[in-house]
């Protein structure tokens, strides 16, 4: 894995690092009518904060997936002494090991934009059951980005593209989602309050420098790059 920003999140062990943070996650999930019998796939689960909340609050059977070994270790540490119905596995969201029609719900919090978006969305629709849904929070361009800014985003976050709202909706429709609702949330990309940290030992100065760069970027460009929360339904 060659993404320094994802390394940053992993080694600092930051829960709720996505736009809006864990407060937004809880606000969105409380209105989703999640049921204990539903199977949930939490992609890019990080340290397992959302997965643990899903299992504890709603009793869902949760599969938490990430591709970073440090994240996997910290997610497993979070749930090791609990009786939550959670399975933590290492895997690639672009090439999922699950059978077709495996999950009722998928949770994605600032994950898909760090991947090949088209391949990932195709995989997610494949593993969703008929009438399944995906709750998705993703970085979104609020206006056309200059080439200089696109280059800066790519260098800092290691991502290929920043889609605007219409482009996200088009990608989702092309992947097979038949009903896409935008969840009403503040669109500004603001620095999330961090109150869930499981920090590794002996962090490099490079990671601290990168954290400063991220914080400065968010402050400088919060009116240009925001986020959207989508509720995406599929009928097969």
C-alpha cells in the first residue's frame, strides 16, 4: 500500500477521520431504520469505530473490511473483549471475496474516492442484495478545480479524481444504483473533531508534517472541496 495519507490515519489510529466525523455518522445512521437481521459491510473500516457502533446500537451482523494491516490490527483490538457480531477481515474493495448478493447494507465513509471508483462501485453493487442500499460519505468538488489544485489533492491524498455531485450520481447510476438520495448534511469540508485515537508508538516526523499539511489544506480549501452523503438503493 503506497498512500502516505492512509498511513497517517492508520498509525495515528484516528477514528471518524472522514468529513463530518463520527458525529455525522451517528446522525445519519439513526435515521436509516437498521434492523438486527440485516448484514452490513463496512468498507474501509479503519479502526472499527463505525462497525462497533453498528453492532452495539443496532445489533447488525457486521463485516468490517480494510486493506491496511495497521487498521485491521486496531479494529481487531477494539472488539477483542466484546461480544459484538463483527468479523474484521483484510481485503481489497475493488476485488471483494464475497459472493453476489451477500449484504443488505454497505457503509462507505470517505473510502471510494481513494480507489478506482468505477471498479469499486461495480463490486459493491455485485455484493449488495436485491433492494439493498449503500450509505456513502465522499469528498466532493463544489466547483471546477484548477489543474494546480487537482495536482495538490493527488499529491496529498493519493487520489485520482475529485468528483462533483452530478459526477457522483452518474457513476452510481452507471454502477446499477436505481435510487440515489442526497442526505441533508452541512457540505463544508471542515476538520472533524478527533476524540477517538489509538496511536502507534514511534511515529515519524514525516507523518506529523503530513498531518499539518492536511489540516492546512482543509482550512484553505473548505469552500472549494466539500463532501456529500448519499443513500443509494439498488433493485436487481
